[in-house]
């Protein structure tokens, strides 16, 4: 009888571990929650698509993938009057000094990459980010800007090299594995770095973004609440992109401008053209963004849990 009870307890622990790590290949059980700033319902782009939905056709495991659509005017709550658009899923804040983030994403075949001769042209968007409660800049953020994937360490104010080109992502699945060490001591098996990044199981060299404590001066804020992982589509300062599109169409908008106070964290303010871009009748609408996520896993460990190859 005692052995039976022990076995049941062990089985329960194993099942809970699988639900957290995702290794059972169940559907997304990452404790996601809705966010009041999210756009909801159908996109304002008028395509009839929902801003967030389950896609039972385009997937790589399980029954469905998660589809995010962000069109012109899609915003919620404070985002609508702070020059932003957003549709994200959020994992609740939780402690953990060594966290692995694994997911695959599929970028729309029609993703807007802009014109090659205008560097500021084309869609910009965050697709994944990790935040500390009460701290405005994310710890790290994966972005697709002008069709190129890049990693930013926002608290540290560091930009990493470009990771993927448009032809690597548009109409294709790509797997991301990111290991983040939020402690004060570096990771020995990662050559004393604090962050490791693998794309399609091949390590990418981002040493300039990984060679110091990821939290900088925000260690105490992290210790209070831990971190929160968010994924989907988030576009800040959309008036910049819309103003550029207006210029290309030959229209000078003559907007007063707006300072987002504290937009750069402790570094200061960020300037854009207006805080209420969706109230303006722009001559050109922003192109709709679409992205899919699947095969999502979050797990806590200071070890190389998937035995990924590291550079010599």
C-alpha cells in the first residue's frame, strides 16, 4: 500500500513536470493570460480575421498553432493613445534564475519588408520579449524589423547582430531556443556567458549581448517578482512608420510631434509624431502583420537540457 502511494506521488510529479516543460508535446499549457492592452476580436484591417486565433491547418505539432494578426488600428487600452499596436499572449510573472525558452514561429509570406533603398521603411515588430515587473524596458526582445530578425538587450541598451534575413523566415517555420541566466554568476558550460541562442539547433554568436549580467541595475526588481514572457506582435511608435509611408505617397502630415516620457527607461524620452496615430486619417494604411507560434516550451534549469552544441 505504501509503495502504491509513493508511485502515485511520483507519477503526479512527473506529469506536472511535463506540463511545465512541454516535453509531452501537449498544446500550449504555459499559463498564458490575457492582457488589457491587447487588441481583441476581429482585426480593424477588415480581413475578417481575429487578432488571436487557433490555426488547425498551419502547425508543426499537436492540434493547432497560435495565429496573431495585427492590422492598422489594432490596439487596446493605453496602447491606443501611446502610439502602439499589440496582440500578445503573456506568461504570468514567476521566479527562476535559469530559464529556457523554446518556440517555433512562422512569418507571413507577405510580410512587409519595405524598400531596399529606404532603411527606415518596412514593418517593425517585437515577436517575443521578457519583462521584469515595474521595469519599462524588457530584459531582451526578439524583433523582426524590415524583414530581418534581431535580438535586443533593452535594459543593457545593447543591439546584437542580425540573425535571419527575410528569405530565411517568410513562409517558413524557424525554431528558437534561448537560454537566459538571470543570476549574478555566468554559466560555465556556456563559456561564462549569461545568454545562449540557437536557431534551428545551430548556435548563434551574440557574445556582445551575452557577456554581462542581463539585468544590469534592475536585479532587485527581478528578485521581487521574477520575469514574464510575452509573444505575439507588438509595434511601438507606429506613427514613425505611417509618417514615412505618407511621405512616400507625397503627403506632408505636419504633425506636432510627441515625447514619450521615459520611453527609453532611465535614458530619457523617445520622440515620435503623435501619441494617437489611430485617430489620424493617414493617406496610406499600415500593412497587416501575421505570425504563427507552435511547439512552445519553457523550462527552468542551469544545465544544457537539450544537449545543444556550443562553439569551441
